[in-house]
C-alpha cells in the first residue's frame, strides 16, 4: 500500500466550497487526511467527510499537510492540492 504526503499552503477562491472537495475525493479508494497544526492545536480530518471539512475551518495562507494511504494515494493528494491551490492558477 502506498503512502504519500505533501505540504500545501491554502489559496482558494471565494466561489469554492468544501462540499466540492468532498465530492471530488469520493472516487479515490485511498484513505485521505488533512492535518492542520495551528496555535498548538492539532487537527486531522478525512476530507471525504463534509462534517470533517467544516470543523477544519481552512483559511487562505494556512499551511497544511495532505496525506493519503492506498493504491491511488499520490493521485488523491494531488487532487486535494490542486483544489486547495486553485486561486493561484486562475489568472
């Protein structure tokens, strides 16, 4: 089983919603996690869960770690990365 992770700085547009990210990730078999460490508070959630994403409260400029375990782990992490950095690619 593959394990892949990547550091990401969140940069999303105002039109994006966490629901979209959750739906995008449903096609992956891997277990996916987003780890947010801020102000001595550690939170790791499953972004396939809308409730988990809502509790994460992602803001632009936040550095997070995206990790996945499974056969399509790298593809899943790259999907999350692409979504969370989409504002950088819309010029």
